């Protein structure tokens, strides 16, 4: 027993030391070493630099190393070296210390949504660019881009940290960002399914549920061990919490010859019989039956706000995932839909939940209109379809809470072209007020004054 406790403490102390060390190295890279030798160490470099331009930089090397090590050890990188995963584990620990124990939400979206984000925002556009503008050759430049190249400003960065690091854990449970959104985890799913080292059944399981309860990524370890003889869930991060916490020592992190490995597609799907063991059932919340509603809601909400206010994909879809899950669980949207179709509006659902659901839908619908108006307005402006572009951009500047000088400048230019001088002057002055240092509004006002004379 003593040796067992020492082993348990040692492995998790090593993992925590590794995660703390990673954060120290990040700080040293930013504030001490700089990017003269090593530039941005970001996973998206593999897509924006290598796939798009054929450039191998530090971020690309990091991804290649993570991919190779995952083929051997599983997603060891995610469990032992990912700073954002560490933040979410810290969030879970802090919530538990405060007596808050969120239920972990389980859904098919933990597979679908990260893959969609990976393919739609990172692989497809960069691959299309590479096909349209073929590489001139593969080049190596470890010092580019600079460290801050893909990082948002302070406000958006802080919001991303709070929403995807803490709030998503509170609302969606253990490592909500890693499970529902992370495209880098999705990229490592394939090599993880082929990994030689996995958590495996060594016999003697007493179904205590501790392995599932303690899993930091919300895997039903108990179910997979007893049905597949190993953990097959590709979200497993090889943290070894389950192997060291098993009261009957029924689990081990072991190597298996890949030629002898039992691979079956059914082992990698989400089974609705998972998370039903009585000792763990109250710690999880399944929304599988409502996935058909949840997926379009998350996509619609995410697209409605993505790019607005300077928000990136992670923050936009983090807010979208939290809001959509709350909409169909807390507000019980499914029951509301059934009542509406049966003509029994109201029923047993409290009025305040209808109000909350309505507010969520209105906020995203409002921003969806803003986003659509901007998209159509800019496209029509570029194609000189001013009669169509004007109402779209006018709607955008009225509805969008954030003043955008560029939109007023475009409207001023279009009104000048259509000889509506007063409206052109009004928008030019608005653009100048928003961006007093820019030359564009001043030059437009000079053109307007010249035209009026």
C-alpha cells in the first residue's frame, strides 16, 4: 500500500511539475528569449505556415513531434504539456474546493464539433490556398512568425482565457474546451486511436467507478475497460490518474504490439450505455438524445458572432457551445418544443426559463443579422453594387454596438458616388470621429467639399 501511494503521488507530481514547467518555459520564451531564434510555438502554425506555404517553423516542429509521440504514447502531449488543458484542470480543482461540482455534459459533439472546427477553419482554407498557389518549395525558418502573431489583444485574450478556461468547465464539465472545441485534440485523434501505449484492463475490476469519476476528460473508463478491454476514447490524454487511482489495481498503462491490437470501429463510437453505472451516473449529464438540435444551434450561434468584436474561433464557439447546451438543458428547450407542437404553451416549464431562452435566441439572432449584413454589404461594395450594399451596411452600423469607422467610410464613398452629398458628409464625419488619425476620412471629406463646390 505504501509503495502504491508513493507511485500515485510521484506520477501526478511529475505531471503537475511538467505542466508548471511548461508555463514557466512559455513565460521565459515571451519575456526573456524572445523570437529571434524560435518564433511562435503554436499548433496552428502547421496549417497556416506548412500546409499553406510549405514553411517549417517551430510550431510545425512542435506539431510533428506531438503527432509522432501520440502514435506511441497516446495524447501524452495533451495530458502532460498542454497549457490550456492545465488551466481547465485548475478550474475544476478550484470549483471543487469551493464546493461546486459541475456535472460533465456528454454528447456526440465531443467528436463532431472539434473535427468540424479543424477542417472548416484550419485545413480546408489553407489547403485550398496551397492548391491555388502551389509552394515554391519547402523552407525552414524557426524564427517566424513572431510570438504574438496569432494571439488576440488583451481584452479578447482575457475573455478567451475566462470563457474557454473556466466558464466552459463550470457549464460543460471536465475540460469542456478540450472535449467540445479543441481542433488540435481533433488532429491527434487518429494517431491516438493507433497508439501503442493505452490504459488496459489487467483484470479484477470491482466497478467502483473511481476511474470514470477521476478522469479529467470525462471518459467512462469503467465501461470501456469492461467492454473493450482498454480505453479506446481518443480524448484520453495518458494522464494515468485512472491507473493510479484504481482500488483493485485493475488498470495499467501498457504497450501492445500494434499488429496484435484489436481494432474495431464500434470501440470508437459513443455508446448510450456509457455513464449509467449507478455510482457515477449523477456526475454526468447526457444530451445525446438532443444532439440533433444541439449541433445546428452551436454552429448557428458560433457563426453569428465569430469575428465580431475581434473574437476568434475559440472564443466565439466557446460562447456558442455554452449557450446552446444551456438552452437545451437549463431552459429545457426540448420540452418547450414538444409543448409548442402539441399546442400546450407554458405547461410545467417556468416562465423565467422561457424568458432566458428567448434572450439567448434574440442575442444570437441580432448578431446573426449584423454578421450577415456586414458580409453581404462588403461583398456588394467590392462589386460596386451600391444600391444593395448601402442598406446592408446602414443596417450594420445601426445594429452593431461596436463603432466601425471603415463601414462609415464605405457608406460615405457610396453616397458620394450616388450624389447624396449630405449623407456622404455625415458618414465621413462619423468615420473621422471614430478614427481621427486615419487619412481616409479626411481625404473623403475633401472630395465631398470639392464635389459640392
